[in-house]
């Protein structure tokens, strides 16, 4: 293992550059335009800002006759830049659409009664620009760094016995996937735990290109063939894409932006994504691409994406959750505090393996299930996390589970603080019969 080092000056330059790449100087008044009308920002799927979902209460979590002693935590990386495909879409499709919106709304020179967008909204559209390079695709953003620092600080305050203030390589484990966003998330998390100077001493586990623990599904040939690359996996999402609800959404978004005709599915989905990204990047700004959505249309698009994640990463196929034993059995690592930094696909599959957020019936494409447990905006936003904390109690060892920093009760347990022996018995097959080669060998 090697000591992790970073050029802090280069890091600062990177932050400044990223901040300037998307030139959006919104005012607090612009933010209020969204906040005051049933906040659509809570329904941005996997791009929902973690600051809307995190638990700000960082007080110690205590139970009578119990003392916490260990913690194991899996985290999705913090807020990132878009994929190369979406960056190109921003730099071309949305740039062209911006000018079309301004032209058809007459640049805001007439009263807002003649179009749905008011002068201020048109002003922010005129200021919007994007010059992000595709070479920076999926890089962690400044907000992503902030998420990790604050999350680490809160967790240390809640569990000071397990998360010591002083770093010790024998007590701590930090592991991340071979991606910039996961590596940087791990780095800034350690800054939150130990401060910037002391975090330089942290030793990280070496990242592996073939990682069957943190990204098992990427290398599970059977799952890749039977689930990810199987057109049947996306059948319900395709059905919903052709539904009246989606067609109404395409029409509504165009009207909300003062455009003639109906926007294509591809453009509306790109707008939804960029609305999410830009909202997540900036604490005090709202992306002008959010102006096209009302509560009904944003929830429709949220459901469209939930269908994909449910059938790809959730309860749609048995193998999806079974392979998550690879990450769960990692809990046997003999460290006082273990922190693993991974991705949406890993977290969702683990939640499924644990039986969490399981709907009574499968999500289908024929209608929106409004009051559903499986909602990526809540369970898999940027910086989502799940933690297991070991408590030494007078009546035996117990496990406390937290999701998004909130205490939850596992479905197989009677109480939030669940006996360790009960969990070992329940997950016996997971612990002792998790053979990656046998499970993932393509037929």
C-alpha cells in the first residue's frame, strides 16, 4: 500500500475551473421561484442533491446498556459531472434550444402575460452556458467534495467510539473503485474525519480495475448477459415511454418553456438530467432547465427512470440481488471503522439484498405508482449511504442500520437494534455460500 498524496494547489485550480465552466449566476429570488411552488427538486432521481435528503442531526446515537464499537459504511460517490454523452448534449442540443426558447419568448421584452416564462427566468436562460469538456466526464464536483466532508463530520460526532479522531491504519479501512469520483470522494471524506493536514497520512486500499467487491456486477458475466444486456429488462420502461402520461409530459414541458410543438423524448430527458445535475452542483442556484417542469411532469420523469433502476438494479431479477453477497460479506473485515466508496449500482443491489424498499407488486409501465417505496430520489441520490454499527450490549452484540444517516429497521429484524446472531443466521447463505465464479459464470 502507498500513502495517498494530492497536489492541493491543482485541486484548488480544478475547483475554480469547474465553477466557471457552467456560467449561471442565479439570485436567491430565482431559487424562490422553484421553492415556492411544490419543490420539484426533491424528485430528480439519482441526481437529487444529498443536502435535501441528509440527516442534519449529528447527536450521538445511544441505547441503554449498549456501547457502539465498530462501523462499516458503504457510500455512493458525491455529486459529479455528467457522462460524456450528456456533456455533448449540454454543449450542443441545449445550447441550441436555449436560443430557440429566447427567440420564441421574444427575449423577455414583452410582458410575461404573452409567454409562460417571466423576464427574470428568461434573463437566467440568457446567462446559461456550458463548456464542460468531455475529458472531465463524471468528475466529482465542488459540491461533491462538500457532501463528503460534512457527511464524515456528522458520522464522527454520532459514533466517536468507532470513529476515532486520530487516524490509525490498524483501525481504519478506506477503499474506493478505480474511478476519479470514488477516489476523490474517499479523499474528501477523510478530510472531514481528520482535517486536511492529518488526512494526508491516510493509507487507502489500492483500487482494482477488476473489483468483485465494490463493483461486482460489472464483472458478473451471467448478470451482464441475462439482465443488463437483455432487452426484456427495459420492457416496462419502454412501455411507459410510449404512455399517455409521457406524451402529456413532452407537451407540457414545451408549453412551460413557451415553445411551439412538442419536444422529443430525448430532449426532455436530457433537460431532466441537466436540471438535476445543475441543481445538485449549486447550493443556492436553480438550473433554468428546471423551469420546464411542474410537479406532475417531474414526477412522471422520475417514475420513468425508477422503472429502469428497479428492473436493472432492484427486485426485477433474482441474480441482481444475490450477487450483492460480494459486498455484504466484506463486513467481516477486522477493522474498527471501514468506509467503502462505490456507485449507484452497488448501493441499490445491496438495498435489494437486504429486502429494503420492496414494493408490494413490481413497478410496471402501464401506470405511475405514486406512493411507492422504491424511489431513487430518496434511496439513491448523490452521496447515498448505508451504515452498519456494532453495539456491545449487556444482552449480546447488536447491529444498528442507518440509511441516509437515519436509523432504519431491517425487514428481518423485530427492532432497529438487531441481535447480531439473528443476522448471522438469516444471512448464513450470504456469508458462507457466496461464490462469485459459480454465481456469475455465463451459461
